[in-house]
C-alpha cells in the first residue's frame, strides 16, 4: 500500500511538471501568435495556431482532470495508510503480548519442574524419616525441623563430651586421693602392728610420734575440708548468687569453730601426755591417739555430700540451658537470614499504570467470560426446568440484561455524540474555531477564518489536557508557527492566557479574511 502511494505521488509530480511545461509552451505560443499578428495577418497561420491552442487547452483540461482524480485517490490512499499503520501497531502489540505469554509459559513450566523436584525430595526425606522412626509416625514435618533436631543433637553431644571430660578428670583425682589414703591406711596398720608387737622401752616415744602424725593428719584433713567448703561457697556465689544460703554458711562457720575447739583440746591432751610421759613406767601403754568421729563431723560430711549433689544438679541444668540458648541463637540467625531475604524481595516492585492495555484487555475478557458463563447457566436452568410451558418463548434474564445494557450503552453513545456535535457547532458559530477531540485527552482547534489547505491540518493547534502542553499542527518550523510566534510569545509565555491568545488570533485572521474577500 505504501509503495502504491509513493508511485501515485511520483505520477502526480510528473503530471504537475508536464502541466507547468505545457503552461510555459502556451505562453510561448501566445507570444508567437502576438508576434505573428504583428508581422503578418495570415489567416491560415492563425488557424493553425488556434488549432494548436485548442489542442493544448484540451490536453491541459485532461491533465487537470487526471490531477483531480489522482488527488482523490491520494487522499483515499492516505486514509488507508493510516488504517494500515493502526493495524500494524495492533499487530506489534499482539506480538508483544504473545512473546510475554510465551515467556510466562516457559517460566511456568520451569516452576512446575522445580515444584515436582521439590515434591520428590520432600517425599523422599519424609518416607525415610517415617521408616527410620520406631513408631512408624512421621516425627518431622519439614526440613527445618530435621535441621533443628540435628543442631540440638550436636549441641547435646558436645555438652556430654564436655561433661565426660570433667568427670574423667574428677575420677582421676578421686582415684589418686583414694590411692594416697590407702597407702596411709596401710602405713598406719603397719605402725599399729609394730606398736602392738613391740614391748620395749621406746613404746611411749612411738606412741607420741604416732599421736603427732595423727594430729598432723587431722589438721591437714580439717584444712582440706575448709578449702573444699570455701570452694563450694565461692561456686554458689558465682553461679547462683540469689540462692546463696546464709544459714548454711553460718552452720559451716559453727562447725569450723567446733573443729578449732577440738584442735585445742587435742593440743591440751598432747601437753598433758608429754608431762605424764617422764613418770610413766616401762610397761607398754595402749594406743590412745586413735581418731574417733564425732556427730558434728558426720553432719558436716552429710551437708558436704548434699552440697556436692546439688552442685552436680545445677551443673546439669546449666549445661541444658546452655544447649537451649545455643539452639535459640541458631534459630535466631536463621530467622534473621529469612527476614533479610524477605525484605530484599519486598524491595523489588513492579510498577504499572492504573489503566494499561494489558489490564484493560484482561478486564474486558473477564467481564465477557463472566457474562457468557451466567448466560450459559441461565440457559441450562431454562432447559432443565420441567414446570414451564414449552409453547411460551422464554429469554434468560442474563441475555435480557445484557441486551438492555447494550441498548443503554448505544443510547448513551448516541446522546454523547449528539451533545458533542452540538458543542462543536456552538463553539464554531460563537468563537470561530473548529474543535476536534483526539484520543488520550487531546483536542485540535482550527480557525474558520484561516483553515488548513490539506488534510494534514498544518494550520491547527493541538492542546494536551493531561500534560498541559500546546503544539502547532505543522511543526515548530512551519509557516503557520512562524506567523503566530509573536502571539504565542506575548499571550502564552508572558501572560499565560490561552483564551486571550485564541481571541487575538481570531481578530487577526478575521481582518485578513475580510480584506481578502473584498474586491
């Protein structure tokens, strides 16, 4: 179509060039006629000239008729060209929609494949866990629960390993202490046997030495017990200062005082024994320095055992709490990562116009589909009804309502077109401007006193209501734009008054039209 239009334009230009050449030839012939008339009045020559002139006039009229036909055909081709451009634009938009649909379909297929793969993985680990459980029930409902249980088991295992190391160290220390005490016990037994079998004069000295050793051992034991009690008190104050028992500390202090009194009594007995020793006879004396337990010592040992058991229980609770804290910290870090990923996803937004071709097309398609579904339901209900009279014609309410809506829309469109035409005629008759409404909120105005010579609307002004702009139909460098540039500079740029600008142009064009219409 565009090639045909170009060829028609070329033919028209050639015809116009031939017409100009013929006009020039006619002018030359008329000059020759005048010259020949001036030279001679030969009638035969004049007849030949008249014939040639009549042929030229006939040829010129044929060219003018051809030119008019070609102009009309050119206008028709231009209209067709615009229609073809609209169709091509629609075709391009449909191609873009098709490409978008193909991309969405490809993404959908990929999503389905990924979903199937994830579903297979979920079935695999859920089946494995169900088979691995003793009861046959699924203990975990998600991979997150499995990971959580794994982390908990790792932390529990680490705490058990740490406890095992501490217990092994304590067991080694206890074994060393037991071995030392057993050695001392064996030594004491040996000394007792030697003391019993020995009946010499050095029995008293040995008894005294034995008492000295027993006293030293008792002092060491008391110091060891005091240090152990002090260690327990320090641990209680450090681990759980709020549960520190002051009464127990007071009781321990009383026991320490009692041990000090016992120590003083032992020293006094030792002094009496030393004073009595010189006057003693050589008869063997029974060993009187054997250590005897007292009720206070038994109570102290019992309290120490209770405190040791309480300390172990608190250590176990502390390790369990530490495991729970580590597990909660792991959950917190995982939740933070998920929250960060969710924030990054929410920061990405896809913007679109409120009214765009895609949404409009989807809305129209959805409304049409809903109307068809409703009509189909009504028709099915009508066909399935058995109580109605088949001889009476029935129309579904959805069809009737759709027809009423179409009739109302047609009436509204007709009324709107009539009002728009009346409005245009009113503006044309009162203000002298022809108004044409263009889609997308634009309006073209053209003065009745200075109309455009072609259908390109070169002498028009286009106003854009949405953007608040104004454009000249022929372009910023056209003759019409240069002519009204002064009025634009004064009324639009300086005054900012569009009505004044149109009124000034109307007055100017009216004066020129009046002057041109006068003979």
